[in-house]
C-alpha cells in the first residue's frame, strides 16, 4: 500500500465522562476515497474536527504529508493543503457565487474580509475561483447570490470553495446531505475523479453513495473503529452488520 498522506494515530478525546474518540487510528493513501461511517453520535464529526483543527485531542497525533499537525491551527493546516467541506454551510449567503469562491481562494480565516475588495480585482484569484466553479458546473451561476442557489448547488459551491486552495487531501463532512438522488450521483461521480488529485476522507450517511464510491470504509461505533476494509469486507463484517447496518441491510 502506498505511503499515507494523512495519518491519525491513537486519538483520544473525552467530553466529561464520554469518550468521543477512544484511541482512533486511521490513514488516507493517495488515490482513495476512505469513508467514515457510524451511527449518530459515534464521534465522526469530533474526529474530523481534530483532523481539520478547531478541536484539540487529549492524546494522540495527526500527521499530514509528513508534518506533525496536531498542534497547528485550522488555517495552518489549510495552507499545508488540507481541504475541508463542512456539515453546516460555511458559505456567505448574501455574497455571489463568485465572491464566495474568491473568498475561498484568498484563504479561509475571518480576516480575509479585509482583503476582499482588492481580491475581487485580482486576476489570478479570479481565475482560480472561476476554474473551481467550472469544475463543479457552477460557472454560469457566478453572479447569482448564494442564498438563491438550490441546496445541491450550495453543496457543489462548498466543494468549489475547497478546490480553490488546490488541496492535497480533502475532509468532507456529509457532502451529500439533503441532496436528491440525481445530485448525489453527480457529486459521487465528481469525487471519483477528484480522488486521483487529492484523496478524500468522507463522512457520509448516504450508504448507497458510500458503497458506490468508497475504496475503503472505516466503521466508528462509540468512539472506536470496529472495522476497516473494502465495501465487500464491510458489508460482510459480522460486527458491522449487527452494530450498524441492521437486519434489513444484512440480508
Ligand atoms: N462539544 C461537545 N461537548 C460535549 N459533548 C460533545 C461535544 N461534541 C460532541 N459531543 C458528544 O460526543 C459524541 C460524538 O458526537 P459527534 O458529533 O462527533 O458524533 P457523530 O458521529 O458526528 O454524529 P452525527 O452522525 O449525528 O453527526 C456525542 O455523544 C456528542 O453528544
């Protein structure tokens, strides 16, 4: 197996008596979509926050492209090439699609608003933003105010914003949430292309999408990974069938 781009080792995080991350280790290798699944409250978002920054683990480490990033800020991690889309939209709803993409290209910290006006005249930033919009088929919408986009289009825009920083790996927290079957399929196809540029750690509830696109799946239950494997291995795994997939999917 090729070298890991992202490596999480023995992460622990407690909230009071609750162990939300109970010794989690996983990695992301070039060219793959590694899906993280698990029931509500299993600790998926908590893990993603510790990888992306914003939540400090009690113990354990996160390495990205050979750098120890456990103590780094979210912005430092983003600059190293760790891209992220959020479960809750981080888009500026009153801004146009192009403005959101340019904001992404400038960087993702709050202070970018200071540089925003000149950024909208910066040819290199505009080109980067437009090329990202092209890739998710939103170029024709660049002057539309983001609040007027459909839910699915907002999800596409979030991916475009992440793309503007040319990430070397992606963390995606439920990118298909609220999308219809068609939108979810289009995004799944796009992720299949994208993974060759930058592997993707994907948290997703849409099991059809996960089974259709994941190269590897890890199953998180009560803060512990109970299995990691291919789609076939996970479907057949006895503990996963009991703990997560339920009788109806086990057939
Ligand atoms: N800041 C916090 N303070 C206290 N408890 C928290 C905090 N964040 C998360 N938790 C708890 O940690 C556990 C894991 O939550 P987390 O959101 O990571 O789960 P999840 O797998 O992402 O769930 P979902 O699928 O519903 O998004 C839950 O029991 C949650 O209530």
